[in-house]
């Protein structure tokens, strides 16, 4: 009886590839909250392990695989990230709850995550994310609609 010696390499899922690339680039995280795929780019929002704050990263899918483009902590109410050739991502963390947020008249996506903080108490982490082909830099580019 002949034994098949070929070992099949298991292909990593997209999430596993993202997780691996994050660790390789010293972005240790508690959890990946959300990611969006726009063309060759993947925009990842995650909670950093060392400071337990929101951070964002841009990854690019190339012929050689997934590549790290850039990453940044989300420290202000509005964070805008982009790389040459990538879509522009706008992340808004309003202090109060909002009915809707629009960037260039397009609705942003609201993401809510419940962080199991201390002693079983959950903290709500919420933000709005939008993608565009240009940087919003005028007051009218971002419209915040209160409840």
C-alpha cells in the first residue's frame, strides 16, 4: 500500500491573516472590532492591548499577500486615515449618541462594541466610519445629525 506523502497546507482565513499581520507589526490587540474591504485595501478597527483604546490600521492585499500600510490610535473625535492610492477612511467618535452621520452626503456606518471591562461591567464603545475618495476638510463635508 502506497502512502500519500503530500501534506496539504491549510490556507489561513482572511481574519487569521489580519491577526497574524497585526502581531508581526507590533499591534497587539484585545479584539478586532470590525474590518471593511475596499478594493485592495482592508481597514481594521481594533482595541489595543497595551492602552485599551481604539486603533485603526490600513492593510493592502498585493500579489505577495497581505501587507501592512499604516496604523494609528484613535485619540480625537475625528480621525482621518489614508495612504497614497487608498480610499480615505473617516472615523468619528461623538461624545453623545447621534441619529446619523454623513460624510460627503453619504451615510456613515455605526459600529457598537461592548467591551468586557472590569469585574464583568461592559463598556459600550461606539464609532461611525465612512469611506470616500477625498479628505473631508470643510465643516460641511461631515454632517452630524443629532437625535
